[in-house]
């Protein structure tokens, strides 16, 4: 549903899941259900609702000590903040996500959060640091064989280099 852009249908499924998890009292799945619904809300630009679900998911994951899920929550809060044109807030969440992904030894999450950190640094005019972190993200993606993520990071690097007037490097 997500890949095809059927976000309303995805949100309906996410709401059904959340209701079922709540009725069943399945605490282990509750944070994940809130996070999943928040992701759908972000896609549909229902930002206030997304923030509510992410706050609840983060609270539950902290109580459970689930570091990897806390990282996912902060990453989605980063995405949400960026979509709301709050790059400084987004950068804070991206950095928190990266730290938590490191603690969880989630290398894919580390690469994705580094790319997000780089993108937000570009928006804040922190171009040299964006290049450094983006190059680290590219290396991680290459090590992991994640071509889609690598392509995204190369794009981010090109934008940073363009803004630094390193046009030949940006074209490469």
C-alpha cells in the first residue's frame, strides 16, 4: 500500500490494527501499531495526529527499554519535523535516531539517519558537516549493499556540493 501510494487504505489498515491491539491488550505490539499509524498520518499530512501517535509509541518504547524502536520513533519524528519545515527540530531527532541506531547495532538505520542528518544540515546551511556525514552514509550503504539508500545519499551529497559551489563534484 505504501509503495503504491495508497496511503488512505494504509491508514485504515493501521487504525484497524491499533484498535485490535488495544482490545487484545497486546502491549508488545501497541507501540508498533502507534508508529505504523503515525507513518500513515505523515504521508497524508495529518501532522498533529502523527505527532500524538509517535509520542505514545516513544513513551511505550522507553518504558519497555526498546532502543531500536525508540530509534525508529525519532527517525519518524525527524521526517515529520522536516515535512513541517522545522529543520532544527528534525536534525535533533535525526541525531537521536542515529545514536540509538548505533546503540542497537542497526547499520541500515545508522545509514538512513546519517543521510537525514546530512539533508537537514543542508537546510540549515551546515554544508561542510553535511558532506562529511553524507559520505559516511554512502560508505555504510555500500558496505550493506543497499543501492536505493546509496542513491538517495548520493543525491543528498550532490545537493550539498552544489550549495558549496563544487559543481563538478555535484555533477559526478
